[in-house]
C-alpha cells in the first residue's frame, strides 16, 4: 500500500472536504436524528441538540431508542421545558451520566424563557446555555444552522490524529487536532462535513483494524500503512481507579418496595433509588443478600444489598409496586441490584 507523503498541507486541504463529502453522500449512516445528505430538508435544532447531548459517552445503538421515546413524548423544546423533573429523570434512566439529564431540562427551560423557544444560532450564544460546552455548541451550530464550526468528537480526534500523524498525547493533542481541522471546514456544507468526519471515524477509521482501503482520505493519510496506526491518537497512561463501597436497603411491604430520591446534587442526582448510606473507601462488614460492581467515570463501586424491615422514620420516599419497577426509572446501578433480588426470589 503506497502512502503519499510529498503533498503539502495546502494541497491536502484543497480537496480534503470534496473527497470526504463525496464519500458521505453515498455512505452516510441513517440515524433517526439526522437529515440525509441531499434531502433538502432543514434540520430541527431541538433534535440535533437532543441527540448530541444523548450521544456524549454513549453509543449510537443505545441512544436510538431513548431518542425515539423522548421525541415522541416531548416533540419540541417547549414540551421538554414544561416536563416534570422526575419524568425526565425516569425517562433518562439507563443512559448514565445523569447530570446531562438535569442540564437538558435547564437548557430547554432557558431556551424557552430567554430565547422565545428558539435555539440561538451561533456557537458563542449556544455556549451560554446550561450544559452546552464547546463540542455541543460547535456541533449544533454546524449541523442545525450551517455555521462554519470545528466539531471534534472522539471519532474525529482519532481520524485527524492519524491523517496528520499527530503524536502528541491526549489531551494536549486536542489543540493540534483542532488547528489541523479548522482550515479544512468548507463554507458550503459544514454540518455534513462534521457528520461525515464522525461517520468515517465510526465506520472506517476505527480504533482497531481500520479499513484504510475504503477510506477516501487514504492517499494523503500520514499514518496509512504504518504498523502502529492503532496507537494513534496517543493516550496517556491510565490511572488506577479508586474502589468505593456502599450498602443499599431492600425494604419490602405488601408487594411494594421503599424507594427514595437521591439529592439533586451529586452522583445520580434526582434519580429514584434504593435507600442506603454513603459510598466510602471502607468495605462494609454487614452480610448482604446480593451485590453488584459498577464503574463510574472516576471510581469503581461495589454496592451490597441488605434486608431492612422498615424505612427510617425521618426518611422521605415512596412505596413502589415491585411489579412496576420498569416504570420507576431506576439508574442502571440500582436496577442491577433489584434484578438480582428478583432473580433470587423468583
């Protein structure tokens, strides 16, 4: 496989976008939140924003079902802004990173209260909304409003690091990736350009076994043909994750279990959960009837389930039918525990 290395950066920039967009026109993924290239339809900023928030740290396959349920129940940003917090948190259950759901509501309400129900159309204005950072602002500006923005997710980061042979380790490499990408963004189709990069990274320039022969950018990719292409982008050494422990209480009465709502601030904030104490570095000595291991962003948790006869007299909560646990919107951690308990009793 030959690798072209003599072209200057200006030469590469001159037809980078046309090659990429031509590939995208024939190979774009069909996604429920996406306007197909060449369709002539106008993207709905609400759907673009909702999908981008859901896709953070989550796979496309997982998001598809949640996106369909959300847009059916809350078809506009005004509908979402008017929703009850508990309903949205329950509908989000299982997607993880629950601060996103709280920010989702805050953002929808800000769009309605401060912008008349319409998303602002510039990166700078979008960044002022709750929960919208640089990536989401750039993505919504480019895809929904056709603004010339540099959109860099993990797929784009990998693709550009390989194409330009950027060997600076992450996260420092992010600046070099953005600098390399910025002059390549076409004025005419910035939204399609951003989505094409995402698709190419997700389906061709994959972390393992990239399909270089199918890549429209192969001719001037500086990493193509290298035996160490999978090394890029260079990642920093992984740090050891702290291990934490906790107890959850199973309190059952007449076919119902006692559920509480976690504090709005902190891990799994605002979500229904089994009652229990704090998560600490100390392993509990109390005997448990079930336990699960669960990984969070910055630590691993082992949560053990113990039987209790009644709730704390001062605790606020609700008796929830065990037969309707699917509707409780428990986060994955607690659903793992309840499933184990129900399997044990079943």
